[in-house]
C-alpha cells in the first residue's frame, strides 16, 4: 500500500487510500471450500479407474478413445480460458496507483498570510476552489479524467499564488503510458488557450505535474514530523531533526520542513551539522527541493552520510520557497542535522558588463551552491591594445552521470565551448580584447559553482620570457620537453626532440629513461612499461623479474619478493613466508593486506582483531577553498609536539590511548643532543595551532620516549620513536588512533597516500597554522635510489612524492603521519615523515620511515 503525506484540511497527517480500492479482487467464478465435510464429499464423489482394469480400457475400442481425447481437449481449453480470464482481469487489467505531485499558478487574486496556515478557513476555501478548477482541467482530457481518484491541495505560496497539489489515479496498466503523457503535457494543453476560468475572476495560468518518486511514497512511514517555517526579516531561523542533538532521529520517518520567505525574496539554507547514516549502509537521506512538493525535477540535492564541519552545505532557492525532506529507514539511527535559513532579496539579474584591465567574478551567491534556473552572462572588455583571458580558480558544476563532453545540464560557456564537472584551475584565452562567459543552471541538482578572474595580456606575446601553454598558463622555458606535464594539458611536451637521457613513448612524448619499466605508466599509453613485458606465459614480478605463470600462487616465492604469492584471489592457508600474513594461530594466508579489511580471513579471525582504528567520524570532507587546509576530524590521529621555547616542532601519530609514534630525530636538537621528554607537550584533536585552547583539544605530557636503538643520526636509518602519554586520551570525533600495518603490508608503487602536518608551506618558509594535507604517491625504490645518493635510501625508508616537484612534506612535518586509505574505509600508517633534500624539489621525493618494516619493534615497545 502506498502512503502519502497530506494535509487534511489543515495539519499534515497520514493518508491511506481505502484498502479495497488499491487491490480490487476479481474472482473467476470458481469457489473452493476447505471445510472438512466438503473435502470428504469431494473424495467420495470422484471415481478413479482401478489400475487392475487397465487392460479393459484398451479393449473398449477407438470410439471411446476419441471421446476420452475430446473430453481431455475440452478440459484443456476450458482451463486455458479460465487462465486467460484470470490473467486479463487480475493482471492485465489490474489498476495501478499513480500519484503526481505538482503546482499551479493562480492569477487574479492576492496572497494573504492565512494561506500559509493550512488550518485556516481561508486556506480551506481557496483549496476547495483550486481543486475544482484542477478537476475541470482533468475533465477535458480523456486520458486523465476516467482514472482520477483524488486530489488534494497541500500548500500555497506567494507569487502571485502558487498552489501545490497531488493527484492520485487508479489506472489500468495499459493506460498508464497515456496518462503519464497527458499529465506531462497538462501544462501545454492548459496554456494552449484553455485558460481555465474559475467561478470568480481568478484563473489558472500554468500547471505542472510530475510522477512521484515511488521510493518516497511506497513504504509506510511515521509522518508526525512536519513543520512550516516563514523567514523573518533580518533574522536567521534554525531547525533540527527531531531530538537533535540529544537523541537520534526517528526511524521509518518522512519529515518535511516547508520553508517560505516574503515575495521577491529567495532563501539561503545552510546545514551547519549533518550526520546521517552512511550512504552505502542504509537508505536514510535528506532532499532539498526548490518548490513545495517533492518532485525530482526540482530537487536541488540529495544528502546522506556525515559531512565535515567546513563542508559547504549552503543552498539558495530560485524563488521564495524551499522544501526539506528527511526519509529514514528502519535500521540504525544517527543524530541528524541542524540547519538555518534566512531570506534575502532576489537578485534582479546575474552577470555583468566588466570593463577593466583585470577583475573577478563568480557564480551567483558563490561559494554557496548556485540556485537552479539561472542564466548569467559576463561581458568582459579589456583595453583595445590587449587581449582578454579568464582563469577559473574554483570550478564545481558536477552532477552524477552527466556527460562531460556535451554538458547537457549546468555549464559555463566561453568561446562556444561548454565546460562542466569538477575542474582544477584552468585558463581560457580570447583572440580579441573581449571575452564573454555564460553560466547556465537547469532546474535540478546544483553545485557550488565557480570563482574566476579576468586579465589582459599583450597581443603579440602572452607570456613574456616564458612558454605559453595552450591552457593559457605561462611556465618557465626550461620546463618545455622535460618529460613532465607542466601545462596540465601537456602542451609543453608536444613536438619535442628527445635527448639522450630520454626515450620516446609510442605517443610521441619524451620521458626520462629512468622511468622505463618502473611499474608506472608514465607515457600514458603504457608504452614505457610494455617492452619490459615478460616472455609468453610469464608474469612480471614487482621487482621486475619474470616467472612462468604457472608458478603464480603456488605457495612458493618464485619472484624473490613474494609478489607472485601476494594476491591469489581465494584466501588459502599457505606455508609461512616472510611475505605472508601470519594469523595469531600461526597459520599463514595467501591474501595481501588482510588486516581490518572487513573480511574474516584467518580461521581464528585474528586479522580482524584490534581494528578499532583508522576510522574517521566524518565521511565527507570539504573539497573547496583553502587548497590543502584540513577539516576538523579529518586526521584524528594527528598529534602536535610542542616545547615552551619552540612551540610546535614535530608531528606524531596516535596509535592507542596512551602511545604515539614519531620520528627518532624529533627528539634531538640541532646539535644532536637529546631533548628532555619532560619539556614536551603533545596536543591531540588540534586543527589550528592558534586555537590550542579549543575544547576539542586534549593536551598531555610525555611519560617516556623510546627511540629506535638502531636510529642512525647521520643516515636517518630507523628514524622512528614511540612516546607514552602522561595519561590516556579520550577517543571522540576528533581523536582516534590510526591502524598499524602488518610487516607484510604492501603499499604498491603508484599508490596515493596522504601526508599531514603543520610544517613549512615552502622551503625555509613558515609553518602553517591550519593542519595541511597533501596527496602524494609511492615511488619505485630503484628509481628513488637513482635520484638520491643510492646508499642513502635503506629498506627502512620509503620514497613518496611527486617527481614533478611542488608537492612535499617540509620542515616541521617530521614525525607526522603518512597514511593510506585501504579496504573497508580504514586508514593505515604507511610512513613517518623523516627527511628530504630541501622541499618539493623536482626529482627529490620525500623520505619516510617505512612503518611496516619496524612494526615488530613498535609492538615490542608499546604492546600495540
Ligand atoms: N626533517 C624534517 C623535519 O624535521 C622533515 C623533512 C621532510 N622533508 C621533505 N622534503 N619531505 O621536519
């Protein structure tokens, strides 16, 4: 049975269509009784031929035989007919319940406040009239009228008057399509001259109807949470899910918040806290609509899961209404959300004429999500002796499943090219001193838009003394043809002659010879890795060796590095090797990285023990502004070490309530003298160094520091230490331990890892105030050795970075975490920031202590 939320002459309550109506039973005339007497009667009345008489039957001749066949045939036909009738009445012709949500515009009457209150007599009067008019419209349509069951007017809003309604139909299956078509065109037929005259001067101008989301109406739900709120001038109004923040939101609920503002205003809505069931776990979600009926065509956004506090969750309506709907399922419940809204004057027009040498512009209400249904044009004109260019610094016009080449929904159009999706900074040049930028948003699903700059450049030379990328970016001439894509569109690497230190990829690019067969597709077409392929029926090991395919997963380390036994699909117990994961019961697994991946692989389940680690409280982090600033709770294991004299001097990582891991070199001063651990304070739950008194922060002294006994302060080999906190910390959203990788844990070449810290943001620069995050990749150990002084790189070190330069840890990040997001959304500590040659230099990756190699030592010292 369907279940809709409607007002019944006033307050919202549940509407159940009468049950008889939904499932009319067509009975085919046959009657059965299961009463005992009848059953006996039936048995007595039937005569079966005794098997012993079989011969007699055969001898009775052909006439009887034909009669028997005829009887059988007639019976068959009869039962076919009965079956057809049942099918026809019961299934083919079975009526389907269809519900359409819509709105219509009334002109010829003024809006009064009482229309916002569905309990008022004025509401009831107008609703009655509008309903009559709507039914009249249906009456003129043969595909609609016969099936109409029920219509209700749900709400009114100002402008001049918008009425929101739903209509329910009971329609035979084979008429559904025609009904859908008729309802979709109901506006057209109405506009086409039918302008319905009501009994007064009032008339219907436009009607819109949408089939309703079956997800929303199918399940039976608790509807007791419905609210109507009107923005007050100059005031921010807030609302929350029921019980927030002290108790969870109700299950099986459909909550609605009708938000209204004065005519000629729009609404700005912000979710300040958002914590729902994770999207992949259940079906709880919030939808925001740009109208007062929940129709998909006007949905602005669907939200689920939890968002970090700095995530931009501000939405702007296109008119003076918004509808917020919360749908919850029967399973586990979460705290919910807190939201606030206010009204602001509706912008008369967006876009502008911009005449200057340079300037900025952005999508409407940026950085809030832009409203739907916008069309803005910026006409940019720079001085006549120059040419114009536009640089998009932030660009978010993304919708799931939208083709990025045609941009059929929201887009920015410049020089007749449409742009959509999510983009890194890009530049568009004009061949004249003019350039115009058009922004379009359709009626559903919005994003946070763009911010852009326009500039002018010299006609003859867009990049004086530099190389001009096709993207408009200017880069140093030395970066041309060096094998690195500096322009982001690789225009600096086109039409190059390779030097003797480079090889030519099949696609024409020149790349450093060093990258040949390093396990990464550097050419982009795989040609740098193709020729290092092994002979037929052989596979390539991670260390470059070739072995016969038949030796893969045979339980023997044929590669020499275990890579042929690492991931063998099914999980087997194998004989133990240095590279096989060992369960507590001493059985070894053929599966790579089985720890805390959500599957119980060991027969004693020990691979899933101690997995209360590496989890973030917030499932979604901010994706805009501030480049690499972290969110609160994004890296809850991050620790900051302070001394009174230096302030922050090193990072560390929480591995339990009272132990942290850091770098050994953090505990010596510039003259290699040991630091006294009593002078050190550890801060947990910290985001901003300038806000250490924040209530999320827990501060501890150190009871002791244990440096690795083989730490070499010249080579930085074994650069690891553990420190015990003076007393345990309390875990919460902001403070959590990281997972430690098993000694066999593999972080393969090319894998993305994240490093975090408050270190210098450029070489010999100042430290950051907000915790910074950076995504970098694991670099092949052999390539790394050839880039650094080869003997400097030991097996206890890991090279991670971006060989193009520009992305690296730096002074002050030392001791801090390098983490890897693994199966089951679990984060592992792959490395500890250790050393580097300067910071972020090209071909000089950052060096990290390889935690898996020192795993046993950590366990010995801390028990973790
Ligand atoms: N040793 C430095 C420190 O004490 C960190 C060096 C990291 N450098 C690098 N380029 N990744 O903070």
